[in-house]
C-alpha cells in the first residue's frame, strides 16, 4: 500500500456500520493516521491492505470502550502494592460505595433539621470510639494530612524533626519538601542513626510551632541506632507547651505482633501516650480507601477543620462510604475476618501451599512447566519494612519469561507476578480463592497443548 492507496476517512468509516457515526469517524481517522506514519517511517513493499485498516479501526473502538483502570490480580508477593492500588476493600465497603455512587446520598445533611450538616460527623465519631482521641477529620491522603496539620498549626514557625526521619515517599516526594509547602520551616536535629531527646530540647525556640515524629515506614536503620521514645517526646511537648504531631504512616488499628510483624505503631497507643495529633493513611494496614486521617486534641482538630486548605483536601462521598463501612468492621469485631489485608496477613502458609499445588496442576495441563516453591511475602505499601511473611508461590518456567509476564499483564484480568532468576513466581498470599480461575485463564494454552487437544478431539469423534 502507498500513500495514494490509503482510503479517505469517509470511505473507511462507512465500512464501520456497526459503530455510531462519531466513533466510526474518530477511529477511522486514527487508523489512517497510524498507517500513514508507518508508511513514512518504514517505506518498502506493500504490507497493509484496506481491510486491515477496518480491523485496526474496530480494535481502536474496542479499546476506547474498555477502561484502562480495571481489576487486576496481585501475585507479586507484596500485599499492599502501591502500583496495584494498595488495600482492597472489604465486601461491605464495596457495597457501601455502590449504594451511594449511583444516586444521591446523605453526605452533608442533618437528618433532624433537614438542613446542612457535616460530612465528617459519623467518621469522627467512629474514630473517637476506636482510638480514644477527642476528635478526628479525614482528608484525601496522608501527605495531605501532613500539609494540613503543619499549615494550620505551624505556618511561619519551626518544625523540629529528627534527621533519621527525613523520608522520601512514593513518586519522589520528600517530607522536607512537603513541610516547606505547608509554610513551616524544617529544623533538623540529631543524626541519621542517633537522635536523643536532648537534641529536640536544644532546638526549641520561641518560634517553634511543632515537635514532629515521622515513622520511617518504608525503610529501616539497624545497628548503632538510638531514637527518642514516644513518651519522651510527649513529655517534652507538655513541658514546653508545644504541640507534638505523630505521623505514624500505616494506620494500624490492631496488633500485628502475633504474626511476627513488630515495630508498627498503633494509633491507639500514640493517642493514649498523649500525642496531640496523630495522622495516618486509610489504604494501608487500616484496610480502607485512600485517605489521610488526623485524630487528636479537639482544639487542634478544630483549627485544622477551619483552615482554607480543608476545602481543597476534603474527601468525597465514595471515600467516606468505604471508610465508614471499614471502621464498622473494627467496631463490630469482624475486621480480621472481613478486611482483605488483615485476612491475607493471617493466612496460613500451609493453606497457601495447598492452593498453589492446585493452580500449578492446572497450568501443567495447559502445557507449562509449573512447580511450587516456598517463598516470602512482604506487606509493602510503606508498611513494616523488612518484615517478611512465609508464603508459597507457583513457579513457572518458560523460554521467554518477559514475554510471558507481558502477556499476563494484557490478559482480560491482568495478572502481576515477579520474575526471579529463571522463573516467574506467582505468590498466592494476596490472591483470593475466587481469583484463581481468572489467574489460570490468563495463561493461554501452549501450541503443543492446543495441537494435542485437537488430536484428542478427532480421535474421540
């Protein structure tokens, strides 16, 4: 095909009679533009027929109708995978979102008066009951909680923070830069590996607006280390009458030490120790939607509520519906059984092994070399760095592992595993039983298997 052989947009769109006119014109133009670019960059013998353009246009139309953001299967062994959306919601939280998504909702209505109410009232009450804090507010993520707290309480003032806690979070955003954007001035104390309470005391001036602790939730410093304790920081805050803010990151409302996952601060412990403000994420260990939650003293929460940034950072009805339903699971004692991240953390390694063997057997029937290996999973998502959970994975060996992994990512339900050395590992700790069929379906039968199936079909006939 040459440039002169390319059909007009009108002619090609007329072949796409099954599509509405506007869509047919759009994809016809795009298919012709692609063909023109291919001829420009790869001149040579004819390789494209007019019918191929119609096929390409139909494929483009199908792609336009399919959401790029869709459900995926997380077999990476990282339970809270940031790139895959972190925490997955409990069924009751999904139902709560569906209930308010398609219609109007009692978002900011006072049911007694019929007038305007607050979208934060119910959530704040649940957090008060679960954490023991005086009050609470919700924003759209934990970085937003940091900015709001510092902008409302320390704008134009000094914020004292250990050098060992100058973390970089996802997307190359760094805590020092976030602090600067709040209007506060960062005062670094101590060293990377050792910061004592005396270092904080020496840094206090009349312009100090907040003592800040930031839990290093995505890395660990080991060896010759020392850090001021929560109790020491609270005591210094009280003596100096300077608010103490505790950014604990992952938002754990339960104790994970029975599973060997130590060093993760609990919200309730920070509150009971006397931290003035505590903030954390909703979509990590809490197991809810993306959100940033601030709990603490009523007077400080009130200042944050009235800050102009609150309007820009407030959550929508879908987030609040999912968060409320998640918190009610904690309130009613059903969290460990129904919140996915908690179920996956407590999932027994032997149970995962048995499920892997069943999946590996199904893949072998499709012609793949699949075995089961003991491995380790991690919580991820900036939670419990370096803490591993014993797990099992289906190990698939193939001639071209990158190509296989790419094919799995392009399946109807995308599957994400991890390549280690000479095999593709599919860790099932974060894969629920009702996802196994879709995982297996993502593997196309190998050519030899297809040929054998055809022969068996002929023999049976």
